[in-house]
């Protein structure tokens, strides 16, 4: 990951340009300085060599000592860059007397440079010439301005007698200083021109920077104003193509975002409408189920009651057959209606688990006695296989028997021939028991594609083979719901045309651990409900609480004003609006003691919890929780809430 801090593009452009210009100016200034100094040095070297040649010619003539002395004094006086002029006699020629090599090193780094020129003559006296040269260093005179460059090759030395050499030492430091002084004004002029040029270049570069800064300000406005609906004007003074393209892209993206935002708001509003409709339909569905089951049950009770009033002795054979057909049909309709009512109660959280001690062998025996005559009518063999000894268990025997009755009834219904086997297995653990009881048939079987669907209410396998079998499709959904209510599992294995096996597995506590302590001893609980008390009320009493049942708000407020109430439980059938209204009244009427308020909602409304939970908690309800039908789960929740409060 790149940890470098973010940079401003305008600052980056300015810094980069300034650095590049400074580098270019310094490089150009340095190179021009070096080149100019080197050229000046070369010119001075050539001039010095010409002077040395002139002195050598003068010194080679007879009786020229005075002339040479005057020339030397003149040079030392009028040429500040010449440090000294000497003559030394030697009969041997010198090598490498040309000092023109490595001029750039001499011009830049050396302090002095010496030049040697030979002096040849057939007449000159070496001693007198030397005295004249030495005297010339201490006096001054005029020197002719004519300068003649003389040859200084070894061939010249060979044609005449070598007297010695003239040595001229050039002061390079002084030369450099005088050169700088003479060019200072020009440098200042160049510097000023360079500064003006740089300012002009920077002014041009500032044009795109201004447009970038304007675009940046608009971006900041958009970022800091999420609810912005209209994009601010983006000023572009110089209309650079790249920046104009970025501007157009930015405007297009902003417009798209606004369109998406409007679409999202419309979708959210539509979703809210659907949500309200779902809640309304959900309430209407449950009300319809309650109403239709109540009406059907009332009508069926009238039919069954009327059949019971008939005197069998007064009926002939044909009438008895008709009554029997009506009675069988009413019994099947009553059974289906009871299952629908049970399914509705489970979904609304109105079914409870009543644990008691029972004998599993006796339960199986009762089932065999009930269904064996029915099986014999279809020539089916009903077999039981028990793989454990006699042992009492703790659980809801009535609901277990109901599950097994539905499974056996279906097995007999969908088995044309063969046998049905009930298998019971019991496994003991340290703290619990696991009872597995299965019902296996040799019937028509179920297609693998429909295994998951058979537990859906009113589902019928779409097959011509199954249409001949009667049924409402409610039995297996009831089995699934009751099994989940008890914390049990139901597994299915089936092969089409071979048979089906349903296995019910129930985890049960040991008898000495099955009893829950009286967790709510000495606590007073108000149970506020709309229509039915349900499982939670029974469980509160079982846990030792003193429960007061109320269907109206005023008695609840009266109890809270009259005495200390520890908890107020809102049943699953109480609407959130009513619970919110009562919670506000409770909180306003409380003075010294604060009651724990818990709102239970049915599991099927868990997906809508976000729509009402905030309002309930704002009204003063402490906990909103899906109704639990397991006694241990409820006791654990209450224990945790009581500790927190």
C-alpha cells in the first residue's frame, strides 16, 4: 500500500516547473561561465605568448639589454595578470615548452601558469641580458605596441646559438577576478532577462492551474454537500481540451448520480409501500385463518352433533350407510381442520410444550394398537423394532404421539402393499438422552425434487399417481413445525417406487436435570394480550412468577400505580402500535420503581422487526424479542435480562 501523503496537483506543477527552470538556468549559467572564462584564458595565453616572443626577439639582438629591460618594466606595470618575467641561460633546449594543452584545467583550477620561450643569438651576452631582465622587473618604461609572433621551433634554435629562455608566469587568479569584474554588468543583465522570461513562462503555466483549482473547488462542494441537487457552475477561463473533457465527464457523472438517487428514492418509497402492504396482508391472513377455522369448526361441530343425535335403531341399512359416509367425511375434515388450527397456532406462537415423564415403549404400543386395524384393512404388516430397554423419558408425549400418528397415517395411505416398520433407538449421554424413532414404508416413494417441498403447507406432489390419494397437505408441515418447537429434527429418505423413511430425533434431558428452578419466584408479572394467552404465559407460571392477565390498558396502569410490578410482558398477538401506546403510559405513571418491559413478536414477523423496534424502544420497552417456545431458552433470556436490570 502506498503510504505517501496526497499532493496538490497545482503545487506539484509549480514546484516541478520552478525546479526545472532553476536547473536549466544554473546549468546554462555555469556552462556559459566556463566557456567564456576558457575563451578569455585562451586569448590571454596567446597574447602572453606573443609578448614572450617579442621579448625573445629583442633579447636576441646585440646591445638590446636596455630595450629588453624597458619592455619588461612596461609589461609588469601594464599587465596585472603577468606575475613575473625571468631569463635563465642554458645551452640545452627544453622539451614541451608549449603550454596550450589542458587549457580548461588551467583556466578553472590552477593559480599560475608559466611560459618558456628560447632566446637565440650569435652576439648576445648571456650575463648582461640576465642583468637587464632582472633590472626590468624593478622599473618601468614604454614598450612598442607592435607585436610580432616569432617562430619558436627547435629548427630555429639549431640555426643559431641558444642563449637561454624567457619565463613569463601568468597569474590566473588575477586573470579570473578581472574577467569577472569586466563581465559583471552583462551577467546582471542576463539574470534580469532570465527572471522576466521565467515569470512569463510561469504566468502561462498558471492558466491551467487556475482551471484545475476551480474544478477542485466544485469537487469539494460536491463532497461536503451530500444532499446537493444542482451542480455548481465550473468556471473554465482558458478552455483547455483535456480539462474541458474532464468537466464534461464530471457533469455527466453527476447527472447520472442524481438520476440514480431519484430512482433509489422511488424504489425505497415503493418498497415501503410493499412493506406496509405485506404487514397488512400478514395481519389479514392470520385474521382470515382464525375466522375461517372458527367458522368451519363451528359448522363441523353442528354436523357432528347432528349425527350423534340420530337414532341408529330407527335407520334402515341404506340410511346407516349414508350416515357412515357423512361421519367419515366429517371426521377427516375435523382432523384436517385441527391440523390447520395447530399450524396457525404455531406460527402465531400460541402453542406450548408441556413436558412430563412418559414411557416410550408404552407410547409405541398405543400407536400400534391404534393403527394396526387400519393397516390390516389394506393387508399391510405393521412391525415394531425396539433397540433399547424400558426407560422413562422427559418430554411432551402428546406432541410426539401426534407426530408419529401423522407419519403412520401417511405411510399407510401411500403404501399399496408390503409393510410398515417402526424402529426405536435410545442413546444415553452424561447430561441428556437422544431418542430416534423412525417410520419406514414400502410405498410409492417421493421424487428427490419434491423432498424439500413436502413440508410446505398444502403442497401436493404433482403426479397422477398421488392424485388418487386424499389429503389437504397439512400433516407434514405440522410435523415439521412441532418438531422444531420441541427442538427435534425430522429427516427423510425416499426412493421413488421403493419406499420412504421418516426419522424423528429428539434430544431429552435426564430426569434429574429436566426441572427448571423457580427462576421467577416472588416476581409479579403482568401479561398483556389481545386474544389468547399462549405458551409464554404458561411458561411464566411454571418458572414461579405471579402472573396477572390483562386485555385492556387501564387495568395494567391501575396495577402499576397500586403495587410494585417487576415485568410487563406483551404477548405475540399484541400489535406494535398498542404495545407502544401502553409502554408510554406505563413509563409516565412510574415513579419509584421501573418495570422491565418485554415485547414478544411471532417468528413470522421477524423480517419486519426493523419497522417497529425503534418506535417500541423509544416508547420505553426494554427488549423486543422473537417468541421462544423452548422452556430453557426462555429461562436463559429472562435470567440474562434480570441480571442486566
